């Protein structure tokens, strides 16, 4: 499904080169649930955004279903994202002036879905995440847990094959976090591929496999081929 | 969900910003529309004056400078009435239609009006033929004849239009439209003025000029009552032909060296100059609006893009292409331009219609055609000013926006 | 009313015409005295001069002064040379007894001193405001035809001048047309007719002013309107309808209410004061 081939990402920070990712190679099968763990600044979010076609590598390739992402234009990648990939962010990133249902309708609008069908599907998504009675509430009128559930509904709206979640429970209390992780597991059980960046060990445990990053390098994965490095297996 | 909803909901969310930008556009467009509307009607009035009065020549005291043709007699300088006969008895062509005037202020029911003494044509008409048999050899001239078969009532009512009246008795007056309306005067009424009782023989039709506030009486009666003597404030020579009128000026100057002779064109020249100045001013205004207003809009849109960086990044993450991001911002600009254009046209028109008559002395009406012009400018400027901010928005790195907290 | 200036050769022909169009034409009557007698010294003198078929030159003055004296001297000198044709009358406009004279001529506001030459029929034939030149005094004596026209013009009437004699072609038609116009109810009160013989040497100057050649082979009809400008000239045969059409045209034409523009004046569209026209009556 998703594949990274020897991907390196370097930045220039105060004229000093900084390595975000160092020769990372990763294969993620369809239907997999991968958890990316590691200390802060280890490159987890960088890797996730690269998988989502949002951050181009300095070298190496990223493939989605065999197609190289970064040999396409930015607009083509946007179209691919719209069709195949759903994002979940730590800070939810809801549009503050739109209601819950309108936020969920945004990806449907971007996908060219007719307005009447938009409303029906958005309503169904919100009902699925338990917010059927909060359709017309703006994010400022919802709790953080509810906002994240709206974000989940929005992510689901276009029925993505791949879900990329960046610290989805980072701002949530334990109960709500468990609820969100439960939803992600549910989506994975439906056959969607989930890649989740998390600090939360309990969240990481819900994944089928865990990939660890340290200082931009992939250092361990159950069932993952790492080239030229000693593998530390992490018990799932 | 569609583009319109995205744009409109965001506008409503940031009302203060919307109002500020829209207000700026409205202010600029109001000024432009008001200036253009007033100057259009002012120019039209000048053209109409030139058209209907273009062949007229005024004989005035030398010390007088004239801004308004219709108020040519409203000053305190005088010339001898005998100038009228000098003109009539001369061999100058085209001076047979004269209108000498003497203007005296009067009060009727605590309102001040102008009692204007006029000399009926019948009192000097025949003298035009005193020049001798040589008159028969003059060129045809305007070739229009007056057989005197206009009914007296019609002749009197046409005073303000034709500028000349055939007959008027010593105790008869004609009353301007405004005077009659305010004082509730009708034909046949009596009106005491300066100690004498006059009979109102006609109420004149409305002209939209200062003539509406006049009361016309026989010149000699007004001279007698005001003890002014055998003088007039001006002599209006009602020409029938611009070519003849143009040739008159020099001849009349020679005949009456102690008077000033002006054509209507010279009188309206001031107005024409003023109109040209206003036209240039409106062009400068347009330039200022485009530059300053445009810069303001560009600034506001850039700030809006900065405010919405995370939102833009999110939309991109959700699959929005760069052209859609641009369209969101340009649509917002167009909508603000539309609001500004419509509001500016409406307020500008109201201002022009209410203030125009006071400022320019002409009636002003709305000009629907200007609405299109206003919209084109306001939307055009808003779009042009928002081009670069919109493009910048579409080129944002979504990852960078997510890194910002 | 139709006034004619008879000449011997013309008399026989016009007698026939009178018989043809008699009912439509008024017979020439003795000219009434235009001035009332006994109302003022000036008007009495004018009446006397008219009765004696003499011109009257009236010297109007307001107050003694250098200009009045200068003009009076010139007036006296000029009238001495015109003694066989004209009476000299002096009127002080400030004198109460001369108010009727002043009112009759409406000269109370005229520039003074003013000299008027007055024909026996009451027409003012020349005016000299402020500056009377003895050398130009003779210009006040005009032909009877000119005086008749001036009188009508000064009464604010149209004048139809029929220039014809026994030798001119289309005389009958022209005279009939003139009579028809003068008897038309629309114009009877505002128009007068004058008939002139083109060969009459006394009318030569007047005819030249009307641009009519004395040797004209066709009858010419000239329409004059106040203050004396020729409005139309018809050569040869003309109909009443044509005259009426011309008057209607000139009345309502291109310059109603002074709204004239360049190139719009006058029937025909030309209004150049400097435009010269060729004399009428030249045979083709």
C-alpha cells in the first residue's frame, strides 16, 4: 500500500543542515495498523507527512500503491490525498467558522459530491462517531473530545483507504483518548490502513505493529526489513 | 458546502474586518459616484444653457462679474436705460429682441424675493425700424418672423423661456413658480409691493432657475417705486442665431463703450472650467482609490491569509488544490468589491441627488448606468489588489502551517 | 390694405386688374392724418406737416449743454437746406406740455439729443441718437414706397411688396396671390400690401435696397417682416399658398425661442450675415 525507499529529509536551520529523516525504508501493507513511536524530534511527524504527500523528501521515493508520490505535481498529490488519504491531527484543525456538519462536508465538497448527498453522508459520519445531536455546533461550542470526533468524521467522509493520524490523542483525557483509539481500530478492522504517530504507549499497543524512530532513523519494527542496521524488536 | 458558503461564512465570522474593507470601498465609490453624477448634470445644464441661450448676449455694468446667467441682473451696479434705445435705433443686426432688467429686493410675508422690472417689447419694438430705409438691404439674418399672433396669456407664460414679453401694464405682475407656491398666489390675485397694489396676470411655469423666485413688473413702475432712476442692471439681448450673436459683441462694445458685453459662452465658461476641474478631480480620485484603496485591500487580504494559514494547510491536507485556495480569496475580494460597489453607488447617488442642487445649482437625478461602472471598478480593484495575497496563499507549505501553534 | 404708387403707364393696366380682383381689394382712400391736433405743440406741428405732405424733422432734447447745442446747430444747418421738403420741430422732452409728443414716440428713455425724420404718413424714416450729422440729413427723406413699408413695419405688420408694371410678366398672378394673402383671415390684420412700379425713378433707391432691378422682366413679390428684413422674394408667378407657406415656415422655422445652432438658422439652413445674394429680376 505505502512504501518508502531510502528516504532522507534534511532542513537548513540557521544555515546548519538538520537531518529530519535518514535513509528510511518502510513497507506498509494494506490493512495494516502501524504505530510510529519515538522521542520528540525523532522524525515521526516528518515521516507521516511524507507518507501523506505533504512533505517532499530530499532524496528517496515514496510510493502509494506503486505510484511515486513526489514525481507528481502538488495539485496531483492533493487529488490523491483527497481520494485515498485521511488525516487526523493532534490539534484537530477544524475550520472554526464552520459547524460540525459543515466541517465534515468540506472533503465531500472537495471530492465533488453533490450538496444533498453531502449532507446525508456528513450526518451519517457524525452519527457514527456519536455526534448526531451536535450537527450545527461550531468547534468552539464542542469539547475537545467532541472536536476530535468531528475530525474523525471529517477524515472518514471520503472513505479513505489510508488513515494518517498525528498524535490523535495528544490533547485528550484518557477516556476520550481510548474512545478515539477505539474508533481507529474500528476503521482498521474495516480494511483501512492506519499509520498513527503517538507518544501514548497504550495507543501504540492497539496497533498491529510498532515502528520506532530515533534521531531520524528507523530503529525497530516487527516484520520490517531494515537495511544495514541492528534491529531492536519492540514487543507489541 | 460550496465555495459560496466557505467565503460567506468566513466573512460573517470576521465581521469587523469585512466592515472595514467594505467601508473603505464604499467611501471611495460614494465619492466617485457623487462627483460623477453632479458633474454630469452640471455639464448637461451648461450644454442646455448654451443650446437655448447660446445666441444671447448680455450688456452689463463694467464692474460686474457674472457666474450665473439667470442672475445677471442681481447686483447693485447700473447702466442707463437709454442704452436700450441706443441699441434698438442702431443699425446692428439682431438687437430687436431686448430685455432690459432692474432687480429690486422685496419682502412678501417675511420672505425675500426679487422684484424684477422688465420692459415690454412693444415699448421699443418699432424703434428697430427707425434706422431708416437702409434696414431693407440688410442680410436675411435669422429669418424668423413674429406676427404677434401669440395669445397674450401664452406670451406672458413664455417670459422665462423666451426671455422677452410683448406687453405689460404698469400695475401688472407675473409671479415665478416658487413665489406663487410659497405665498399661495394665483392668477387674478392682488399683491401689494413697495406701497403699490399689483394684479397678478400670470403664474410662470417652473424653470429650475432663480427666475422661479422672481416677481416681474413693468420696468418704469419698478424704477419709480424704488426711486432708482432711469437705470437698469442689465440688458439681455435675445439672439436668434449664434453667428449673429458672435458678431454682435464687438459692435455693441463700440456702441456702448461704458458697458461690458458678455456672451453666454463667457458666462458658462466659468462653469465649464469648474466642470473640467471636477472631471479632473474625479479622475485623480479614481487614481487615489485604485492605489490607496487597492493597497488597503491588499493589506487586509494579506493579513487574512496570515490569519488563516492553518486553515489553508488543513484544506490542502484534505485535498484542496492551489487554484481552489486562490479562488477562495479572490471570491471573498469580489464579494467585498460587490458590496462596496453597490453601497457606494447607492449612497453616492443619494448624496448627489440631495446635495447636487445646493452645490451646483442644477437638478440631479440618479444615473443607473453608473452602477455598472461602479461595480466594475470596485470589483476590479478588489480583485487586482487580492491577486498576490491569493497567490501567496495557494503557495503556502501546509507542513509549515501545522508546525505553528 | 393695399396702397399703390400710380404712374401713367401703369394706370390703364391696373384699372383692368382692379376690375378683376376688385371685390378683394380695398380702394385707395385719402390718407388720414396720423397725428392728433391740439394735444401738444409738437404733435400739432407734425399734423400740419403731414397735412401739407411735408416731412417733419423733430429735434428732441432734454437739457441744455454742449452736446445739445452742437446737435442743434447741425440740425438748423441741415434743415435750412431741406426747407422745401421738411419742417423743423423742436421738442423739449422735459416740458410738461410736450408729454403727449414724448409718449407718442415713446422717447422718454431715449438717448438725448435725438433727431427723428418723419414722413407725411407718420413713418419714422430715420433716427439720429446723440450725434446728428448735417451731411446725413437727406437720408431721412425716402420714397413713398419706402415710407409706406416703414409705416407698416413700425406698426409691427408684415408687408407684401408687389413690384410690377404693364411690362412685367405674371403681374396678374402675382397681384392675385398678394390679394389672396392679404384677405386671408389669418393674415389680414397683421399684413399690408404695397404696389410699386419698378420703372418709377423715385423708387429706384428703395428697389435697390430690396435687390430688385428696375429692368425686371417678371413681376417680383417681396415679403418684408419687422424690423424690416426681407424674408422671401418671389419672382414671376406665385400663388397665395406659396406665400402662406413661406410665412408659416419663417414663423415656426428653425429658430423658435432662440434655440438656434450653427447652420440651423433660416429656412434653407444658411445664416451667414456676410452672404451676398444676386439681384432679382435678371432675365435668364
